[in-house]
């Protein structure tokens, strides 16, 4: 009760502001989120006079595991408007000049912060985010010192020590119930669950923002009702895109049947399912050409050339060529631009206007000649049976040559 009366005295007779913090500033009285320091002061003052019957003050019971954050950027007496250097001076002023009662013999569970400039009240440290200031005060200027018995890490509050022990020290570690993996802390375990079990698709391993979206994804993309089965070869697919890409090949088979006919696999048609390209080999094919020759990979979107590696825009091929040579001299299969190449969209545009082998500096007149050279002379692991890896173009400013009919010339767009 004495703590509440002291707080009532300070809050009603000085300019100090109580507040909470949960990633953003919260009003001490109504817990409303506010964006900045100025809005926090204005909003708090709008609550007017408080009393020990105010809900925020009635919620304070003792000083155990309680910390009341107050802003001391501006400390002044509300009665006579005199500026004061700190809270202790404010208490002395109220008791001496205005004869206001204040219980000095009890510990007040308050922590002082300067929100206006986020400077530490005990040293010259300055911060850009209030959360960093709190961590600094707790570690560098703790009022208490509670040590962990196992790792000797120190904490300012018992609740922080309890949370640390609960999250980091358990006999046998933290075991995932789904896959039985063991982790060093509860936070790492929860992150693992979120990434692999709660929001990651079990079939295609796509990471989704929530478990609800995962269920929706499973229902639409991986149904088990046979709705994504090819009617020609009865092959089951996991996604609508996969089925559509397959049907582009499957529809070439000259087989006519009605919807009420028997399954095509029961007929006498000798149908052979096309061999699917190896995605790893597709990527390796692309990386081999880019790494072992002067072929320049690029993208073209909205009448601009885009860097294959970083998507930077260029108006002409000369700027693109200079940027790629200087900024991306090496191509690795682990790079994101290569890992994005899949069977259905693996065709990479390359400039072959000045084509040569990087290993022996021999000039090549065509992509086909280059591939034969790399395979026969340098033992490159290039699979020529895959025809959809590369699209050659000759990027000569104002003279764009068609790769299929060399006699056709264009001034700009591909």
C-alpha cells in the first residue's frame, strides 16, 4: 500500500511518466501501444490524476519480480513548475516545499530511463532502440545480481534467471517429439518445430508462415483424392503446376478416349512415359557453360537487361556485360541464381556474341561448337541430351540477331 501511495505522489505532482515496453511503448494505465516518446507523454497525461484505487496501481503487490519503468527525461514539480535534476531531488522538494507525505523507508521497484535521447542514466552510453538500453542497464548496471548455478551468467531479476534456466538448462537437452533430435535450448527447439514440423510442407518442404496456411497448402497442392492424376498415364502429381507441365508432353501421344472409357493403362496402347530431366544435371550444365566460357548469362524484363546473378537493371548489353565481368567473375552451383533453375524454367538466356573457352582461350563460332569442345577437350560433365538448358543470343547494340534465322536483325528488344 505504501508503494502505491508513493507512486501516486510522484505521478500526480511531478512530470515523470510511467510506461511499459513490449517491443513498443505501452501506456502504463491502459496498455495502449504508442509509437514514440512524444506521443507516450501526451497520451499518459491525458489520463489525468491517478489514485491508489487506479487499476494499474492496484495491480502492484509487493516488490518481488516487479519493475515499474519511468521516464526521467523531464523531471519537474507540477505544483510550482521548478525543474529538478532527478527523482531524489523531486522527493526532497515535495516533502520540504509542499509538505507532501512520502514513505522513504521502503524500497521502490522503479527503474529510471531517459526516453528522449535513450542515454544511459549511469554512464555515457547512447542507444538507438529502447530494448538495447534495457539490456545494457540490466547487464552493466544491475541493482541485483542473480547468478545461474550452471553457466554463472548474471541477471538483474529473478524472473530473468528463472526464464534462462527453463530455456537453456535441462538434463538431456530439449528433444523434439516428432523427429527425436536434441537441441541445446528451448528457443532453438521451437524454431526447429516451426521450420520443419508446424509450417513446412511434408511433401515439397515448402516453408509457410503458419500451420493454418500449411493445411491449406496441403489441401490445394497435395490432395490425395486423385484429382492431380494424369488421365493418359495415371501418373500422380503433387502440384497443379507439375501436372500442367506433364500434360504438355503427354498430350502429344495420339490416343483418343471418352471420359467413360477404361483406364488408359488397361488398353493396348504402348505408351512410354518421357524421361524426366535431372534437375541437378540441368543446373550443372548451366554452371559449366557460364564458368568455363565467356558466355554471358542475363535476363530480359520490361525492356531492360537484368543481371543473372543480382537482378540489377541495365539499358544496354554493354553495361550488363561490364557489370557481370567485374562483379560476378565466378559461377557456383550453390548460388541462388543457379538453385532457382528447375526443369520447367531452366532455360537461361546467354550472350554468345564473343564466345570463347576460358580454359584455352580458343574462340568458338557457336554454342554447339563450344559444348563439343568442353566435353572432348576439357572432359566437362555436360549432358547434351538435355536440350532446354540454354538460349543463345548475340547481343550487339542496335543489331540483335535472331538465334534461329541469322539473317533477321533487330534494333533493340529480344
